C-alpha cells in the first residue's frame, strides 16, 4: 500500500496539469479565432431556392460572404447581400440591394399578371432589397424597405455550385 | 543571446490570444456597454455614468426575449449606433399607441420598443415596429457605479398591450 502511495506521489501532477491546461487553452484559442473570423471578416453560406435565379441556382450554392464592407457601410445598389429576414429573425435570406436611402424605387406590384407599377422613396437608414427572379421572390415589394442593420454581409464569390440535374431532381 | 525578441514575441502572442477570447465572449455571451442619453431614466441613468451588462445568450436559437425586458438593438435609422429601450410588445400583439389614439397589431417578426422616459425618447412611437433581427442582447444588470449595482427589473406599462 505504501508502495502504491509512493508511486502516486512520484507522478508529476503539477507538470501534467500545466500541460493539460496549456493544451485546452490552445484549443480554446483556435475556437475563438474561428469565431472572430467567421463573425467579423468572412463567412460562408448555403443559398437555396428560386428567388435569386439566375445569379444563384435552385439547388444550392455555397457563397462567400464579406462581413467587413457591410459593417463599414460600403454596401451599394446592385450588391447581392445576406440579410436577416425581417419576418423571421432566425432565418437569413439572400437578396439584391436595389435602392439605398433616399432613392426612389419603381417596381411592378404583381409581375406576370398586370403592368401596375409603384414608386416609393426609401427612408433614412433603410435599403430596398429584391430577388433577381421577381416572379418568385418574397422581398421588399411585400414587406417594405428593411433597416440597413439587418444586412449581415456582401456576397462576393461563389465557392461551390451544385450541378443542375440535382436541381431538376428537387424541382419535380 | 537572442536579445529581447523571445520575450516580446510571447508578450504579443498573449495579447492576440487575449483579444480573441475577449471578442468571442463579448459576441456570444455578455458584454458591458456605457449608457448615453436620458431616454431610459430612471431605470438607467447616463448622468451617473451607468454601465450595463448585456447578455447575448437570449439570441441563440429561439429568441428568449419577453415583454418588459430592457433590450439593446441596432438603430433602424442609423446602423452604426446601438440603442437601449424597453421591449413592450412581441409579434401578433395589439398595442395602443398613446399619441395616435389607435390600436395596431405588431407584424410577424417585429416588436415594439419604448423608452422609460416617454418625453425625450425617440422610439417605436416615431418609427413604428422594428424587426427582431436588429436585437443585440438583453440588459440584465447595472455593473457600475458601485452604488447602483443591481439587476434591471422586467416591467410593463399597464393596460396598453393585448397579448396574443
């Protein structure tokens, strides 16, 4: 028994604890670094659905999102952006910015059925977003201008595009 | 032999690591923000230099915000500034707007925010309901100055909101 105790006492507990702590701290640092890059610099998103056809396809594209320029206010008309849906805060959607604050935007109220159009002026601090596919998109034409603060980032490149036959498979 | 470089390098490395950890904790768990303006008197007082503890855990997965919470959100008119107000109504609720003498329903995904000091507060009564996506966190405690340390209570105006 005393031999066992002596052996137990001989184990360098202090060194082991120090080593374990430094390893854990290293992993924590890596996780934090990933979070900081993912939340402030650049992240990736999977885009699906018909609303951004033909720029982004139906089956799903993985796109890279630039978070810095949105934070600095460098988003301009014509940019495709990732934004938090104003109708459901848990959902992110991709749309194209059509008008910035102060712009007058003219849009078709019910494309496909009538030619009626409407013009609105975008209020301060808001943007007007629309899907590229105006026939199948739920956007500012329904819910009005959205606050700039909902924009998470600007989409700057497509990373992976899933093949078209996969899309037609989903479609039918 | 190597001069002061190893020391400087380890110092810089620790600085970077500390910043990363701090930013992550700030973003995901809690942060401390100074309060400016008088719109939340007497709950939060900027004259006394109040610092508020903002919990961000309520934003995860399901939005754990309830009526009466003091919340921090991005201003709907100026995206760079954060605003602190009291959350009055959630989606689907009916609210009576004091100035307009009307009752309106909060649209889906939106909420109604008002300051505790209605005379000076610039809030939903002027710009209408705001999207829940602008929320940045919930104020749980005052952490500074020492004589004002304490939790921030949940409070609701009487008889103005019909809950869904």
